[in-house]
């Protein structure tokens, strides 16, 4: 069993989730149960799935949860794009969030590939 808090990819994903919460506080109240909820859910799903995978037995199970986390990262990427297009996210925040998301996706991809060579 791994300690998820020691994984750099989890640390980055956790930071992204915190940033998403900060940024969505300024969204219109009409989006509270729409885009805010979707964006927060997808962003928190990334570190949550990494953590859950760490608690599973075996690299195959862990790899599956990392793949799910990567899917959540892509979903988050879309929600951030939509929020930017709707002018809820400023361009500089959009660029930074997008950079963070793509770094996380790359890290997850490399992690999954390394686990696949062990299986």
C-alpha cells in the first residue's frame, strides 16, 4: 500500500482542486448547481482516485484508478475551457489551470506506463 500524500502527482492534483475551489467562488450564483458543481467534482475526482488507487492491492488496480484520474483531468480541462469561454475565468487563470491540468495528465500517463511494464 502506498502513501498517496507522498506522490508528486497527487500533490499537484490536490493543489489544482484547491485552486478550482478558489476560482469558482467568484462564479455567478446561477452556476452553483451547474458549472461550479461539475468543475469542483471533476477536479476533486483526480486526487481522490489517485488516493483510492493507492489503497488498492496490486499495480493493475492502481493503474486503473490512475486512468480514471486522467479521465477526470480531461473532464476538468473541458470545464475550465467552458468557464473561460463564458468569461467566468480570466485568461491568466485559465492558462495556469490548463498548464497544471496538462502536467498532471502527463504525470499520470507516465505513471500508468511504468506500472504496465511491471505487470
